[in-house]
C-alpha cells in the first residue's frame, strides 16, 4: 500500500509513524526528516500518525526510517 505521487519536479510520499501524540512529536519528526537531502516539505499529524513528505526525488525508506528513529519514533511503513 503506497501513497506516493510524482510530478515532474517533486515526489510526495505519505508514511505511517507510531508514537506521536502531540505537536512537539510532530516537530521532532518533521525536523529530522527535513534534514534528508532533497526534502522540500514535511507535515506530520500526530492524531493520524501520518507524515507527508515532499522531495525532489524518491527517498530511500531506510533513510526515512533512520530519521524517524532519531526523533524517537517508529516508522510503520507507507500509508
């Protein structure tokens, strides 16, 4: 189940992250993923666990997983 959209300039992917419960959690996850090369925007929503990532090219899931782990949460997979 992959939620990924590609346009000529960007790729949008939606990931499911477990453990987020507040705005601070959203900020932590967003900050870590924003540091990945090519990422142009990140929107994390604690209430749904969804993290929408827009990037210049498709991201390696291992890199996203490492960023989410660094923030203290668990990447479940793509939403």
